[in-house]
C-alpha cells in the first residue's frame, strides 16, 4: 500500500497559488481584443438599476441593465480612482 503524500501547509499553498497563476496565464493568452462598440454601449448606460419585462408569442423575457460609477479620492485634492461597473443581462423563458 503506497504511503500518502505528506507535504507541509506551505507547500500546499504554493501549489494552489501556482495553479491559479497557470490558469490566469492560459486565460490571458487566449483572450481576444475587445470590440470598441461594446465599450460605447456600456458607457451609454444610465446610472442605477433598471429591469423591464417583455412578452412575445412564445417567450417571456426580462431585460435588465445597471451601472455604478463612483470616484474615490485620498484627501480633498489627492489622487483618485474612478470605479465604473456596468452590465447588461437577459433572462428568457420559452415553451418548448
């Protein structure tokens, strides 16, 4: 019967961090360039959350969008960071 692999907790942490870094590197290498039209659509969204229902012949759908935009500063005239979170979504049910 083989003995279990005994590694220290630090070794398991290094293995975990290495696996995450490898997955991130693979995902970054396979990324495609962004379409500028997508950024224009997200920039044009109004701030806040909105959802509306839609009913067609054989489907019911809910379309929603949201945007959260804030600027955080360190001090009154210090450096700042703008946070802009935007998203579009759709939930659709159809009879099959």
